[in-house]
């Protein structure tokens, strides 16, 4: 049988809701959340089913429990290649309290394309079922859980998504996990038998409980950014006239949590050069300025490498009275006296205009000016650069230069708190709708990323939406600010509208 395809024909008698499934039901349309690249449905829609949805939630409950009890009440053991898996899974009490199932424990075994499953009651007695068919949910679910476990064990990206879902469950990720699993296994055929396997426990070397407990311990051992206090440069480290260049940003902008430890390393000098990369609209330049604001580091100059970077970046000769004198730039002043320089979109720059950075960012940093002077790098000079990846006109950064950055950080998106503060500060009228605005933003962004669409949505789009909504309401305003992000792709436009219509707008 093909378990994933069979699951769409099986539903609990008198109840088609997916238990703990965020309100989804058997055959719910979830297209607005996600469409898998391999989707072959006639209308290119994403449809959920009760057995797969509940298998996802049962496995989620189980993984959380085995990391807490170290596998003393069940485990998933498997071979090194994960082609052989043994599942011993208790069903959590809330499934019984809500009359979802009378099964108290599942045992299942996968051996390549052979699957054996058994269901057990409260006394751990095998539940006999005649005829032995798989048209009942309680039989198909352990098969799906077993295959979900294999997907997790053999696909690191899927494992990370699933673990993230265990920590912070949400509807969009639920749809992704469901659909990615279905598309991976929809055509897989297995010989499936319902049979008592309580006394047929194999000995496999690997264990979910041990592996996931280590993962959880490692997560707990990572210092929480909330506990990090950012230090600042002493007031006398920079000239008074340069201290006026310390960024002053509105309070709605907050330093991303993952950059707090980076900030302290910048103050200490362990990081002299920092590269931030990520998609457009993720606040890379703002993050550089926030680091400088929090550490009280003057930003001497911000250089847009698509427009303002040329051979005169360090200075040039200019007429002064009857003389020609060399006038050094603020980049050179920062190198000489200390301070920060920010190069935006550094991978748009011509390589010959970046050549001076190789010597500047070396251990004994210096630059040679056109007037012949050799300027040694000040101990408080810091270099920031930002770059987008995968956009037209961008280039690979020279490897020698790339290696001179002490830290390279990816910014996936601005924190919700920062976006919320920005929206409320700039468009106070949207205060009651910020949760909905943020939710729509994340759903649209996830759809764009998951389907690898050639589109970009950023907090700027959401701000523009909120501003126009003051005059014509959110539904109409979206047609002029959010729907155009789809670049006239009609199917994507309809998906965007579907997401927006999920919310109540006032």
C-alpha cells in the first residue's frame, strides 16, 4: 500500500477535525500557507488530511516527552542508515480525554519496505481487529508516524523544522511539515501488516531519546541573548567632534538579540570587521547602526557601494587657493582617529575599489594615501559591511577579502518586537492590528521562501500598507501595497489575498 495516498481516504467516524491541528480538518485547503514545488494537483492546491495531521501531532507530543523522560516510557530506535526503525510510543492522556482514540500505545517496525504495526490498550494488551485492514485511523497513524520519524532522521532541514515546531508550534509550520512529508513519501509503496509485535523488539544502535536529549541539552547550554548586557566604548576613546556621529535612532529600533555578544566583541577589539548578509529588507544597515548606537561608536561614513564607491574613497587632491592639497575622506579619518565605516552592498563594488581593504584589515592594518602617506589603523577603527545574496548585479566577494572579516552573520529578518515598535511609532493608528500585520508578513515571507519565488517582501511593505489603510481600509490598501509584491503572478496574487482574508480588519 501507499500509506500517504491512502491517508486521504481515511477519516474518523463522525469527526473530520485534525486533533490539535490548528482548526484544520480532513481535506482542508491550506494553499495560502504553502505550495510544495513538487505539487502535482490539478489546481496546484495544498490539501491536508486527518491521519497525516494527527500523526504529526502525535509524534510532536512523543518527541517532547522522550526528551524530558530520557526514553523511559518509549523510544524510537533505528539502524545507522534509518532503513530499519522500531517505534514504541505511548499516546498522551489528552488524546483519550478528548475521545480521539482508545489506543494507549503503538508499536511499529520498519524494515526497508516492510512495515508491521500493532495497537495496545490501557493494560498493554494487543487490540485485535478483524478484518485486518487499514481503513481505520488507529491502524494507519502508526505507519505514518514511523515514516515521519524516518523523514526526520534522513533530512536535516526537515529535522530542524520539526524541532522548531516542537518548541514553537504554529499553523504555517504545521502545513509545511505535513506537505513536505506527503510529497516525499506519496509514491512510496510498503508491505504493511497489522500484528502483535510486543515481543519482537529488535536491537538497533541509535536512539531518538539519546540523540534528542543531547540536542536539548546543547540548546539549554547556549547563553540566552536576553542575559547579555552590551558594553560601550569609554567616552574618551573618540574625539568630541566625532562623538556627535554616534547614531541616534528612534526607540522603535532595537538591537537584534543575536548581535548583543557580537557588539561586546566589537568593543573589546576581538571583532574589527563584521559582515552582515541576508535578503533585502532584513535591516542589515540598521543593525550596523544599532550596534554602533549601543556601543557608542561613531559612524564616520556610510558608503553605498552601488553608487558612492570610487577610486577617491580615501580622499583626493583639491584646489585650495593657489595650491593643490590632499583632502582626506571620513573613511581615512576613521582609520586615523577611530570610528566606524559601513559599506552597504559591498558585493556590488568593483574589486579594484576594494583593494585597499586587504591591507587595512590585516593584523598590522594600514592604508597608503595618494599623497604617499601611510596611515596606520587606529585601535578603535571598526569596519562593517552588508551584502545581499542572489540578486541581479551582485558578485561573489573576493575570498581574500572575505577571509579578513572576523565574523560573518546572516540576518534572516528583523525581530517582531522591532517591527511592531516601528509600526506603532510611525503609524499609531495600526496599533490594534499589529499582530495581524505581523502574522500576514510572516505567512507571505514563508510562502515566498518555501516556493523560491522571485519576490521580496519587507517590513517597508507592511508599513506602507498600514499607512494607506488609514484612508481606505486594510483590504483595499493591500491591493496597492501588498498584492503588487506578486509581480502580476495571478496565482500568487490569489494566494496572498487568501492569506489576508484570514484576518479580521477593522
